[in-house]
């Protein structure tokens, strides 16, 4: 899993500095970084678009952007280089496949942290009742509908989420279903994904916001 870093423009006015940086893999002292959506392979000490690779660690890498050192940890949540939470006004999400080829990422629902699994076969965002209660979602008032699962038909509740955020991208008023089945992660289904143009290249999935 990769880590997205949202950054303000740093360095000299004439220097193009990366807005987003992520790590999708490593090979010895080389790291495969995704800088503003484009893959770059860097050796320790090399730089691209203002991002300098300082070290490759057992579980990630250390980079320097604008004079600030940042640890990229596989599977970790978004880090903001400016020290303030991002506004969620971004338009691009870049994810890398984890074990089994699945895309898993940290995000939030209505401002509450949660882990998502991208599921293009799911009609909506789907969460379990325990997570819905933790986030203060009044799922019992939602419309009752039948849904097919691996264990047969279950009754789920259809609700509207005020916001769903992944990285620095926020989508508002998203349809979701709350399931009685305990889910280890929330399913990031098409009620969120349909707002994006999706492009997959090997183990990278890029989502560009359409509306």
C-alpha cells in the first residue's frame, strides 16, 4: 500500500515541486515513487520534482521535500507537509495494489477515520453497523433493502453520507449501505467511484475526479 503526501508549493518560485508523492515499491536502494501521478524510480540521493530520496527502509522510505524530511510508510495514512490538515479539495487519488492485488487505503467518512477496500463490484460504499455507530450514523432510519452476500441475502439500511474522503479528495453526499455483517474494512463502491475517471496501469490505480 502506498502513502499519499499532500504538499503546498515549496522551494524557489521557478522550481516545479511535487504536490503529491507516494511509494509503491522498492528494489534494494531504489524506490518506486509516484510523483504527481507519474511513476519515478529513484536511487538514494537522487531527486525528481523537488523530491529527494534519502533512504530506503524496511517498511518504506525517507524523502526530503522543501527541506523537510518525511517518512513514507507503506499502508500509513496521508501526511501533510505543511503541518496543517489538508482541505480535501484535491482532484486526484493514486493507489498501489497491496497483497492479492487489492487496493486498500486510509480515508474518512463524515470526518471519522476508516480503512477502505476499493470494490468496483459494489454498488455503494458499504460499512458495518459497528463502524456506523462509531461514526454517529443513524442507520436505523435508513431504507431497508435486501442485499446478496457470500453468506446469502441480508437486510441492509441505505443511508446518505455527508462526506467521504480519500487522500486530499473529498466527495459529498454519497449513498451508502450499512450491513449487519461485520466488515474488516469499508467497501469503497461505485457511489464514490462513479465520480471519478479510473485508470489502472499494472499495480497503480489513478482516480481523477469528474464532478
